[in-house]
C-alpha cells in the first residue's frame, strides 16, 4: 500500500508543478511586456515595498517589464498577475507552497 501512496503523491506533486508551469506560461503570453515578478509572504516584506496582495498569505512584488517609453508596472499589470495567481490557486491549491518566495522570469541571461 505504501508504494501506491508514494506513487499517488508523486503524481499529485508532478501535476501541481505542471499546472504551475502552464499557468505561468499563459501569463507571460498574455503579458508580452512582463519580464518577471516575485511571489512573497507579505509579513516578510518592508511596509514601504510596493506589493499587490493576492490573499492574506501571498503578494506579488518586484514586477518588472521590458522597457519602452511610457510603460510602467502599473495597477493593470499587477491586477492581471494577481488574477492569474488566484485562478491558479483556486484550481490547484497545492501550488501555494511552490509559489511562495520564488521569482518568476520570462528568460534567464
């Protein structure tokens, strides 16, 4: 029975990772100007840091966009990221701990 439980747990973990990857890929496709962002625990951040709350336990911070004149990481971009994270958490609550403390970027250099 233990082998079956272990296999099921790995499959659920793999499913959560796959859902996270697909959700982030869709977000970056919808926002082609988005370079990256981090998902943080709001209690761990300075009060003066610019964040967009997802819920009581998570917030979006460090939003960066590809530079071009007049474009800023304003409320609309942050709202889109928050919406995507809420949708992902609603469909796959197990990804919560996969999000916390991570920075997600379009590409690495």
